[in-house]
């Protein structure tokens, strides 16, 4: 066989070897879609409709379609199907999440309405006690943040439960404050209660005595310059600083003083004391506890001034938690308005429903009108007719029980009422004059806290339309209105001390007492570990024969306040001698000037002179007697001459 023929045979074999794998690969490619389709739906166990749909989408080679076109179409359909499946899965997941959230919200709402407890109503999150957090929610996360990271590191502060510690505050050392557990008791409706109180050590008690002395004299300058320099965490002095700077409109210094005092109190808490629990209470009758109460109330006022109403609302709950039984600062008169301003409408309704019988909230006019406003704002938010009807029913109950409030509110806003309202005996602006002084004070307090709410245009429109709707029903209920009027005359007699205290702190009722800043309207059963020392009382054991003890005590207290501790004993000894000897010495000098030394000296200072005269008389008795007679004669002569000379001078002056 020639070489040319051999090459041709080899070439044909090579072509045959190349054609065989190509046909096999093509057959495999044709069979792959069928196998993948069958295996895919067999494993997933899809429904008959989906399997029929997929079967219809399988490539049909009998029709003469190209294999590449079939593959591209199949891949596109798979991609589109995957996208649709992903979108459908996302929609299904979102729907499931929304349904779960709605179900959880409904369960939570049903729980809070049906099973309302004091723990749920008065629960406070410590993060909500900081006004900075509310301002960040209102103005953005960057509010108050330093521009650079270096400044941010240098401005890092430690956060307590109530306030943030500022780096410019003096170090907290030896404040003299601590807290003790006073008693435990079980009260029906409140459970197991633990009563705590602050205590002062000896140094703090001395500082407190000096504070009381300067406060009675209205010497605020000494309190701010001397006492605060000695103890920068003296609570009553910080209250005076906060009030003085508030009057001077230095809000930043006033706020800083209050926060510093709260920081000192928080560091003095007992290890077992829980501020945000309703079972751990502070008794306001203890004088040592009142500074903490008043600092919290001043802090609340600052939050209202900054218009951080939600934070102020949380602080009000904390004050109410400290003693919900007695409510010493009458937080029930302000917490309703704060809930409205913080848009906690549902909470206000639940709070009123829970305590209306337990604490007689149904006899407080502020709650009756605020609950009507809460229902109105809820109707305005969600448009549910049930809240509209509830708002009308609540306003009707308020007008039947306290009808005079309507005319008084319109009169304060200088709004001329309708003739039907103005001619009504119980609704006009003169009806409040027939009420007791205690009820008038409650209305003054309510107006102070809710003035800006009632001045809103939409609220006035709702009040007008709802009142016109209710008026015919009020005409039919005149008998009930008259009975409530008689009941008010019996119930609102006098003024409770907590209401007067609330009015003084919020500048609604002025007080002329010097200690109204640190102890407004003190309770009748006030208690304290130590008594306040008056200026007329004796501060150290001294002789009771002194006639000018008041003046000497004043000087003694002054010296003891400015001298160091080492000199206290010498000061006490000096005043002991002063009290015994000084009055007799003065009497002796005046006797010698007036009577010429005719009477005997009973002064202790005259004893050495008497002994010397006695020694002289032993040696020369006659001479002493004659000299004594001579002295008496000379004294008489001089007295006569002085008297005649004075008479002649008087005559000459009369002639001239």
C-alpha cells in the first residue's frame, strides 16, 4: 500500500473517532432537560397543575425546533420563574410578619385593657428619664453630638438613673448623706411596702443648722457663697441656688443645681432601694426626705420648660411611685396634663379607670375633663367613632359633676359664651364664685397645666359643638346637677396640705414663709432626727444667770461658724467666763458712776479690793473711818455743787 493511500485511511478513521463522541454528547444534551424536569418535580412533589404546566414547557423535538433555541428559552423561563418565586416568597414572608405583629399588638392591647395593674401603668424605663434621649428622637440622632471624635471622647459622661454626671461637678466626697430602711408593712391593695429615709451625719447636721439660721434671716448670699463652698452637695442650699437663679432667668445654672442634688441623692441610695418600684417608698413626713422630693419636682419643671413632655411624664410617674398612698406633692393634679402633652392618651384612660375608685379620681375635675380630651385626641388620630362617642359621654359627665369649669375656662380665654351657656345658672362664668376656696384652687391648678391645650383651635371647636349637643340633656339632668352641687359643698372643705404644697411650688399660690423654698407647707406630723436650734436657745452648757444670753449666743454662733475646729474649745471657755463676769462688771461700773460707789459690790472682780481694804482697816481703823467720812462728805459736796451748777446753766439757757 502506498503512502498516499495509507494517509487517506488514517484520516477517515480519525474522522470516525471524532464523530462518535459528538453524537453521544448531543444525545446527552437532548436527554438532560427531560431528566432534570422529571427529577425536579418528583423530588418537590408539586401539584398536578404545576406538573402539567412544566410538562407543557418541555422542549418538543418532534416539531423540528432547534436545540440551542430550546435551551435558551428554557433557561430564561427558569430565571423568570425563580424571580417570581423569590418575590412571592418575600410577599408571603412580609404578610406573615405583619399578621404576627398585628396579632401580637391585639393581644397586648387586650392584655393592657383587661388586666391593667399598677406595675404596668407605672412602669418606667430609665432611658426615658433623660431629656437628651427624647431630644434625639425629636431632632435627630446627631443632636448634641460633638463635631469631632476627640471631643466626643472628652465629653463622655457616666449616666445615672435620673441624670447624667457632668465633668465640671466637684468630686463627690463625704456628702454626709446615707439612706436606711425605716420599716416594712403590708397594706391592702398595695402589697408588701418598704419605707426608707435619708439620714444626716453630724457634719451635715451642723451645716443644716447654719442653713436654717441664714434662711430665717433671708441671707441667701451667705448660703450660696459660704455653705455651698463648704459642702457643694448640700441639698437645701442647692434648692435655694436653683430658685434664686430661676428667678434671675439663669436657667442653665438652675438646672445644673437640681441635677447635682439628684446625683448626690442617687449616690446615697440604700443598696436594696429600688427607685422605679412601687414597693419601695419614701415617707414625706421625714424632713430629711423632702429635699429629694422637691429636687425631683424642680427637675420635672425644667423638663416642661424644655418641652420634653414625655420625659416630664416619666419623672411624674417616678414622684408618684415614691408614695402613691399619700401623694405628698399632689402629682394627680399634673400627671393627666403631662400624659396629654406626651400623647399618652390610652394610658391616661386606663390610669383613670384603675384609680377612679381606689383614690377617688372621679371627684377630681382635672381628670374628668382630661379623659374627655384623651378620647377626643384618639378619635382625631384613628377616626374611630367609639372614641367620638366616648369623648362626648365623658364631657357630659364632667359638665354634670363640675359644670362651672366650662364658664371659667371660657372666661380665662376671653371667649364670649353662647347665650344658652351664659344664661345657665350652673354653666356661666359667675358659677365658680359659689364654690369653696379649695375647689377654686383646684381649678387654678388645672388651668395652669392645661392652658395651651384648651387654647388649640380644634379643641375649642370640638368643645363648642359637643356642648351644644349635650345642653338639651343637661336641661333634663338638672336634678343630678343640683345634687352634685350640694355634694361639692360637703366634700371640698378646706385645703389639703399636698394641694397647697403643689400650688406653692408651681407659683400658683404665693407663700410668705421664709422656708417655702425648701419646705413648702410642711406636714402637721413632721418628723426629724434632730431639732432646729433657734437663736434664742442655748447652743452650749452655760450659766443661767446671764441676762444677755441672746446677744452672746448670736456672737458665739458667728464665731463658731468662721473659726476652725481646733479653736472651738477656747471659744467655749471664753464665752463661759464672759457670761459669768461681764454683767456684774457692767453693773459695778454704772453703780460707781451714778451712786458714787455708796453700795456694796457683789461683783467677783471686787473681791481682791475688799481684802486689801480689810487689811488696811486692821492697822488704822480710826483713820479709815475718818477717811470714809471725808470721802462721803466730799462726794456729797461735789454732788451739791454739780446740781447747783447745772441749775444755773439751765436758767441761763432759758433766759437766752
